[in-house]
């Protein structure tokens, strides 16, 4: 108990220095938490992927469609329990800056395959009954002030024309990691308009989502599905939903790696700052350490004293940085909701930040402790700080 009191008093002896170091530590940990959260948000789709869902797309590229007739054939594959289909619609709402994912989906089964999208049953039934109905995420409703029954106008780019949709459902995420910024409408409405305009792209789906009974059979089932359409004019590539999502992340892998590197550079810089602070502090107190040695206190006591002060400063700064991370992440998440729809600080990030704070405090005390252990009492007593 006396040692703890001494550590706390030593921490507050140079209040300005300690305060500035704690604030610097807080800023570094805040930056670390935000940068790591950016990486987690980038992989949100991968983390949310279900092990019992496969994705079947055109083997050449995702931009090439597949015949809607493939659905019935995929359903006949052993181990497959359900198949849904979807089309990327794109389009423009107001202008290009107001981006959110817009997809045409099969109204019968799509939401059965995605239990993470929580939709009231009456709203889901209304969506299934009305041809131009749509279901949107909770965050989009909050952002644009939409309400049930509103008409939402989109301007098509991949599918030209003015499109009108009636909002019949609002989904919320089953967990915090669920993307609540997506816009879904009925695939048959899209196909009907394309047929009326005699567009050759009618009768096609962009990709199929396949639910399987046993995730351990995903490899064999994927091969069976692709074998069905081998040597056809539209061959398929079937992979797990996680692998499908990883394909998008891999396109920006260099950016993610750069963010990770910067997060650790920030930690390295604050380590040097705290090490410099502790070195200055130890040099000023060298005569005091000599007196303690004269009184019989050994190197172990000096190690606990110096490292305790260093870790206290580091931990206080770390706790302040982590506390600030939540409101900052909330504001940042709102501003970046288009690019990073899922932006939440994970408990693993907090655990990692706490561990780093303690490690920084311990490493920063290494040189001062080594120097105090090697000092000669006579020369230290004559040392002028």
C-alpha cells in the first residue's frame, strides 16, 4: 500500500509534464482505436458471413448475369436447402454523393436466408404483396427521414429510367455488426420493366445465395453446383459467403495494410515520448534512488517504483483515450456511414489497447530502471539533477 501511495505521489510531482504525457498517450490510444475500428469495419462483411451460405456467380465476373432458371437446378443439388437470388441495381438517389447499396431480390426467399435482417412480419407480407415495394435499413430511414408508405425515387444508370418504390418495410440488425444501410426491392418488378422495354437483360439474376444444411459439406456442394453448368455458356463459380466477401476486401488490401501500419507507428511514437519522460524523471531523482539504496531498498523496489509510475501514466492516458474513442467513433461513424456502414469499437480493440498501454508503460521504464540498478551510490548522491 505504501508503495502505491509513493507511485501516485511521484506521478503527480511534475504535474504539467505528467498531464501532457497523459494527454499525448490518450491521443495515441484514441487514434489506435479508431484506426483498428476502420480495419474491423472494412472486414465487417467477412465477419458477418454465415458458414451455411454459399454464393454462386458467373465464373467470368460478377458483372455477368446468370439465367434465372439456374435456381431450380441448384435446388436439386444434395445438401442444398434453399436458394435466393439478387441483382445489383446501383441507381442514383438525389445525387451521386448519397450512395447506399441498392439490390433487387427474390421476395419469396431472400430474407429467409438472412435472419440477421429483422423485419416485422406485417411489413414483410406487405413487401411480398406489392410489386414496387421496398425494404430499407433502419439507418437509411433515420438519415433521410423516410416513413412507411413514402415513395422513393431512384434514377437508373445500369438500368436506365426513373424508378419509383414504395417503402413497405424497415429492417434492423440482429447484432451491431449488421449493415443497416441497404435498400432492397423486388426482383420481379425489375424483370417486368425490363421485359416491357424489350431489354435483353430480363430473365437474369446477378448471383444466387445458397443455404446448405451442413457447413462442412460446402466444398463438395460448391463443386456439385459448378459441375451442373460446366461447359455451358454461363459457367458458375460457387464459394462460401466469407470467401465471396473477401474478394471485395482483397481489392483494397494495400489500403487496409497501410492503416494497420499507421496504427502501430502511432504506438511506437508515444512509446518514445513516454520513454523520454521517464528518462528525464529518473535522471532528476537519481539522488533519491541512491538514498533508497542506502536505506536497504534493492533493485526490485526501484523497478516497481519506476515502472509503476510509468505504467500509471500510460494506463491513465490509455483509459482516457478509450473513453474518448466512443463519442468520436459515433460521430465518425455517422459521417462515414456510406463507406463504412458498420462502425463500432469492438471489445477486442479495447482489450488490445489496454494491453498496449501497459506494455508501453513497462517498456518506457526499462532504460531508467536499468540505469538506476547500475548506478553507484556515491556518484548518485553527488549527482545534480
